[in-house]
């Protein structure tokens, strides 16, 4: 059982890396084609994923709070401590 989980975990990591590379390439290419500047394309390929990751972090925090309230466990001190 643990061997299968380890293989799946490695596959998820490989897929995440390959998707990240693909995403960077797409952002670079689209911005380069729109602006005609490979420099701006490269800058966008770095800045956009970084900002998306930051926004995703806060998005998850909001959803954690929303989920806690909807499950009526807002009085559970340990759960609330983990959200902060």
C-alpha cells in the first residue's frame, strides 16, 4: 500500500513540475506575441505565477474560515488556532 502511495506521490510531483513549466512557457509566449518583447514575456512568466500562488494562499485561508463556519465548529479552539 505504501509503495503505491509513494509512486502516486512521485507522479503528482512530476506532473506538477511539468505543468508549471508548460504554464511558464504559455505565459511567456502569449505576452511575447502580444507585446513583441521577449523581455516583457519573461518578466510576465515570472511575475504572474508568483502572484497567482500568493493569491491562491489567501484564497485557501478564506475557504478554511468559510468551511469552519459552515460546519458549525467555530467554537473549537484548536481548529481556529490552526486557521490563523
